C-alpha cells in the first residue's frame, strides 16, 4: 500500500494555525505531513525492513517511506534513502520503484527550497514511466507536479496536472489514484476560493476511501474541515475536525491527534470560546511532544498564547509564548518568532511590565523587519525561479512541438510506405490467386466427391438402421405377442378351473420356458437400445473372470441339466481383468445360452481364457450342431437368424449382434469357427484397460 499512497503525503492532513501565519503554515503543511496515507510512521519498523527483508519490493517501499519522512527533517538522509531505493530497483528492474525513488529525490529538494532540482527529478520520473508505459507511476508524477506548482503559486499548472492525473486515473484499476487526483483538485479549488467545487471533490475523495475500507482517513476529514473553516461555517468545520480526531484515535495516529486537536482549538478561538480552545491546544501539545514534532509544538504554543491573551490570563500567555519562542528560534521560523514575540510583549503589557513589553515589542519589530526582508528575498527568488521554470517550460513546449512535427512527418512517411507496400502485397496476392485457382478448383472437386461419398455412406447407414428398427418392431410385435397371448389364455382357463393339477404343472413348465426366452429377448433388446445411445459410457472395474463365468452358468443350469449337458469352467480361479461388468455378463450370457441351446443331450460346453500384453481372449466351445458358412456370415449382423435349438428352444436373433456392438465400443471383437455336426467355438477379444 505504501507505493500508491505515497503521492498523498503532502495532503494527508489539513493543518490550520492562527490567521497571522496561516499562509506560511498552509504551504508548509503540504510538504511536512507524514509520508504514507493510511499507515502510521514507524521508523524502527521501516529501518528493520529496509536492512533485513529479503523481499526487494518491501525493502524499496521501506526505504522510500524513510526518504519521505526525512525529506522535511534532513535532506541528506532523505537523499541517501532515495539513492539506495533507486539502486535496488535498477538491479531488479523495478521501474515503478525507480520512478518513486526519483520522486523521493524531488521531494527532498522541494522541501529544502531547491525547486529547479525538484522539478528535474519529477520530470525524470515521469519520463521513465512514459518510456515503459507505467501509467500508474505517471499519475503519481503528475500529482507531485500539481503540488510543486501549488507551492510556486502557478495555479493554472497545478490545475493542469491535477486534472490530467484524474483523467488518467479513470483508466487504471488502482482506485486510490483516482482519490488522490480528486483530493488535489479539491485543494486547487480551495486555493482559488471556489469552496463549492473544493467541497465536491474532497467529498468524492472521502467516498472513495470509505468504499475501499481505508482505515486512516483523518487527512480528508481535515481537508473538508478546512474548507468550512475558510467559509467561516464553524459548526461544520468542528464536525469534520472532530471526525478527523475520532479517526486518529481509531487508527492510533499520533500526528493526526495533534493536528486535529489544534484545528478544533482554532475553531473555538474564532467562536470566542478561549477556554475551550485552550483545552484543545493543551491536548495537541501533549501529542506533539510525545511524537517530538517541534514545529507542531511551537505553532500550537503560539495559538495557545493567543487564547490566554484573549481570556486575559497574561502570566500563562507569557510563559507559554516564551517556551514557543525558544523552539521557533531553533527551527528558524521567522514568522512564528514574530507572532510569539508579539504575544510576549502583549502579555508583559497586560502584567504591567511595560519595560519588558517595550523591549519585546522592539524585538518583534526586528523580527518583522526580518520577515519583510525574508519575504522580499523569497519573492525575488521565487520570481527568478518562476522565470527559469517558465523558460524551461517554453523550451520543453518547443521541443514537444518539434517532436510532434517530426512525429507527423514520420507518420506521413510511414503511411506512404505502408500504402505502397499494401499495393505490392495486393498485386502479389492477386497473382497467387490467379496461379492457384486451378489447384483450388481441383481441391474443391475432390472435397465435393469426398462429401458425396460420406453422404452416400451415411444414407446407407440410415437405411440399414431404419431397416433394423422395422425388423425390431416386427420381432417385438410377433415374439412378444405370442407368449403373452399364451400366458393370457392359460390364466383365463386356470381361473375358470379348466385344468387338472397335472395339466397345470405341465403347462406352467412350458410357459416358464417361453417366458425365460421372452425375458432374455427383452434384456437383449434393452441392451441394444443402450448401445445405440450417444451418451453411453462403459463403467470399468476390476472383475474376477472365473466368478463371472460361474455366475452366468448358474442362470442356465436347469436347461443344461434337462439336456444332460456338462459345463467346464477352465478359467483360472484368480484370473482378473478390468471391464464393464454389465457388458461382460451380457456377452457371456448370450454365448452360454446359445451353446446350451444348440448342443444335443449329453454334450459339453467349455469356457476358457488366455491373455497377452494387450488383450484377454475368452473362448466358449460347444459340441453342438455347428453352422454353415453362410450362417456364420449373418449371425453378427442385423439380418435376423432365428433358429430353434436341439430341444426346440426358441431364439431372438439379437444376442450375437448386440455382443459385437458392445465389444466394438471398447475396442474388442468377436469371431466364430464352426463345422456342421461338430460344434462351434466363439472367441472374444477384450483389450486390457489401464
């Protein structure tokens, strides 16, 4: 968070003072407030991170925080930290860190009054960001320049950079940059005396911070309070200074304590409530003292002395003004020295110490002369600086205009080159099109022929599918109707008592055989329907092949025993494979059922398996009637081959076709070897699954 909030350091709090030195302190407040918005300054913590942290970005951020802090206290220390941050950023190619280090250099020179150097470093930072398309860093530079021109008194330039920063911030994802730009625009309008617009932008800033959940927002509360203070709407000023103080308490921000309490005291002073003002000034001094803020102590003591004078407490006014004057002399703040010496003279006069009052009044006059001389010197320096900066700005504008002219010429040249190149490319494309037109026509003809073949093949498949569906409906209407009609007739006659017990026993047995065949047909029909569904996905699991074979034979044990057929399960008892359990059972069930159906009494049915690295091979062998060559070609197709077994068992003609379709879906196959009168061997190949 340090990098994106650093640009707001100069507007973190709105600080007011007595109206005698308001102009001086307002400018100072822009440059002296803490370095990071939303984060209290902890020197020891930053020093530890800057020297020990292995994360380069955190080290750079801590060094820049230290540089910002020392920019108002010790220029050399600030420059030292900025230099180290710049060197680390260069080593790790951190463009944003380099730019922020340059801005830190500029801030140190700005606070020491070396405006030309400050301007140079700000320009370097912005150019670095422009060269590397670092738009967020460019916005930060614009906000620094906005404050720079504010201090220089060039409000037009201040406005230019603040509004350009706001425009650029609309395109970035970092909402805090938009808040910073809005706050600078609010400050611009406050300087211009347009308090309505100033209030609009500052409140917009406040809303952004609140929507982000920003904790430390004492600064923007103070800015809004300053607007109301300058408009002399003191109740509203008190409200927002109070919010600034409450926020400072919540975030434990000692500097915000002091500034907020000092501002509240100033409001009560303007409301002719010196006792209330005195109370808040004392509390502010307490916090300034705990945070070693010399200027804050001296400035607030000057305000406190004025409040004591207003309430005619001359002795206390004299004591506090003398203490403040000592600090002001150490800090070389001429205007504070003038205010405090004047307060001392007035307090001595109130106490009847006219001689001391006369001496201090003479001292105040000397301070006034010094202030006047300082003002004249500063004005001359500022004027010379303005001339130099305007000269530089003019030179830069000329360079920009020349650059824009060259850019236009280069753009025109590039457009002409592009136009000629485009014409040449178009001619080449036309030539290639003409050259390859015959080849494309041939390809189109080949493609059309291929599409026609595919359409013909699809038509054939659709016709076969339609034919199969017609056959299935025919089978369903015939093979379902007959056993169900028999069952209906049997139940009707049984209900009327037309059968003897022996006849019921005999007929129910035959009816049960017919129903078993019908059930098998239904099972195969449902299996085929499932195989035709596009969304059918095999469900693979590890299975014991020996147990699967044994379970399926149990389903047909009665039929086998009735025909005295012997079943041999020659599969190893520990033979395992990965397969779809329902599919495997359906295949083995159909093969075993057919083997028993077409085997004479006293025959044999054997099942065995082998494997290699890729497949499991399952064989079902019987000693049945066998098949002709023509029959072997039909049994796996949709051409229904419906023959009766050796004991007149009916069939459905669907089972083997269904076995083939299921096996093909998993990359398997089924084949048959048979000889009339000797039996058949059905072989199933199932690929090994991983």
